[in-house]
């Protein structure tokens, strides 16, 4: 690649670029294989490190319920809202879970362990917990007198075990605005 060239009685080395490029061209296949192997090794290292960081998480797709009142392992398809509904009976408690786990967004991953804080239940969005709470005060009569703090949802849960039946109560009583019921109102409960 370096060719001696005489210049003023001294030997000077000159780089032969044509010969160098020809040499690279002949070794192109070898260079490609070496670069490919380097890429595969780097990708392998990244994958191994990823799984090491994941550590001892549960297998994705395996359903896990809330194990105790203090922690929950996220399974496929869950959101902070659905976890809050299962834990508190209200999806609105998702913010309590977010704060307890210092999450900056509402994104969660399968296998992630979340702390379920002690918090008071906000407005019920699930009949699961509400049904447990209100079965002691169930309504068995065909008529009900509204008391302070009632809403059609809670009356329907107590009367039928299903909050969504508030619509039937509203229709039976011809309520134009179901949000406006007052203490002392007597409602007919269709059976």
C-alpha cells in the first residue's frame, strides 16, 4: 500500500489509495459478517439486561387477584380505574393508587406491583363493593321514603342489588330529572 518514491534522493512513502480500496472491496463479505456479529452481540446484551432488570415479576397473562389490602400485581387488561373499582368499589380512587405509587402518569405494566393505600371510598362506580356494604340495609317494600343523602343509584342497590336499575325507578315514578329527589319523597319500587 505504501510505495517508496524517490524525491530529491530521499525515499518517501506514498499511500496508494487505489490499492487500499481494492483490498477493502475484496474483503467486503468478511467486513459485513464481522459488523453483523457485533450487532447481534450488542442486541443480545440489551435483551439479557432487560430481563435481568425485570427480575422476579409474575408471568404475563396469569391472572392474579388483589393479594392483600396493601399490594396488587397488575395483570393484562387492567387499568388504575379497574384496580380502584376492585379495591374500593369506586374507580375514582385511581388517583389514590397513583399517588401512593408515585406514578407520574396513569400508565401501568403487566407484572408491576402496586401499593393499595388505605383510603375512603369516593362515589361508587362498581356494584361489587356497594352491594356488600348495603345488603344490611336492603329495601324490601314496594315504596320507599327518600332520606337525606339518598340517590337513585344507592336506592336501586339496596332494593335490587343492582345500581343500574335506577332507570326503572325513575320511569316508574315519572321523574323528569332523576338527579332531583328530596328527603320525604315517596318512590314506588317496581317489583
